[in-house]
C-alpha cells in the first residue's frame, strides 16, 4: 500500500471536493483520482460516492478514515520524535547505573552536563540495579549507556565481544563495622583483623563480588559469610544491627552515626567503575555527547588528580 495514497485519501475525505483536494496536495486531479481508485482496488471497497457535484465518504470510507488518521498521526509523531532524538540539543538518554553511583557520581554528572546551555533540553530516564542486570538490559537496548562494575561474562557469553568498557572512576573499599564493635576503635585496621568475623557479603549478581573475593584471596582469608545481599545500604543496615561486618565501597553520604567506616591498611585493591556501551550500535548525538562529557569530566576531576569517589 502506497503511503502517499493514504495522505491523499485523508485530504480528500477532509475537503470532499476533488479539485480542491488536488490543489491542496499540489498534484493534478487525474493523479488524485488514480490514487483513490488504486486504494479502493486494494481494499476491495468503495471509499467515496457521488454527492451532487461533489463527493462524500461512504460508510466504509468513514470507518477506514478513523484508522488512517490514527496511523498517519502516529507516523507524524514518530517523525517528530526521531527528529528530536537526532537533534543533539533536544535528545533523550536512557542511563542505567549501580546503586552506589546514585549517591554522588550520577547526580554530579547530570548536574554539570545539564548546566551547559546547549544541553538544557536533553532529558534522562534513569534506572538502577546490580551490574549483571544492568549490562543484560544494555545488551537488550533498555539503556543507551550504563555505569557499572566490570562483568566479564553474561549468559555464557564473553562481554568484551558485545560491550565496550571505558574506565572512569575508582572507589576505595573500606570496612563497615557496628559502632559498638571492639575493632571500631582500633587505631590501624587490617583485613586480617576481620578474618574471624561473620560477614555480610554482596550476592553473586553484584559486580563487586569478584573484587571482594579477590581481596580475601590475596590475604588467604576464607570469610565466614552469614548473609548475602545485593544493595549497599541493605548491607549497612545489617551491619548496623550487629549481624556482621562488611567490605563496601566508600559511601560518601553514609551517616557516621549509623555504622563505623574504617580504612584498611593492608588493602590496595580499589573498585574500578566503567562507562559501558554496546558495540557497533547507532548512538544518537545526545547520547554521544553525554558519553564524551562523562569520560572527560571523570578524567579531569577524578583520574588525573588521582581522586577516588
């Protein structure tokens, strides 16, 4: 079916006058008559009938017009949306990020990005989850960009064949202790001091779990895992209740009255965080702009001055 024929049909239905519709459409009257005839032949129904010197819609034509109007309006809306999306100043960005990054980095990036005049009309949709689920959603195009930990394998597939990982910032891994824990007042805390403590651990779905396991392995510690949870503040809640201790990224907004956060003297491993994109996928100008801004901003404010978040 010819889309132009549907446009001609809609205009003729509006004017119900052949010569007027042809003039409005900028075509000849025979061309309009031919288009309507072809449309009626395809549908096997009459769309118009004579009405004196003019024409009018048949009952079937009136029914069909409702659907044609909706379809053409949807196409117009789609054209407008695509026009906005490919406009670097009015696009939309679907951004996914891990729970920890909602404290500081993501709000800081969006605030500084949106403060630039040419970015003020760019909008965001935001989602949070663990790294595995975020990257799975990125592969299935729920997100344009993801900020997460490195995950090397998803569903038996190597992620480096599907995704690009760009390192942007690092977090210190610290110990979280109940405020009344004897080790909370120790002048210098080492990982070995925690070897016999019950641990609240990140679940296997967390992008942080491989790093935490590696930290323990380097000190040949086999932690006593009491609970496994996914989200940072859930871990802190368990620690606060005295259910165990935990290794967590440094949480800048954590209330010190809730738990005690301690630097570990003998741990040099940090949590690397990445900006992740799909390989060989079209990226709208606004998404490209935010990606470039994020990498440049993180280099300037974190990597170059060796600043952890």
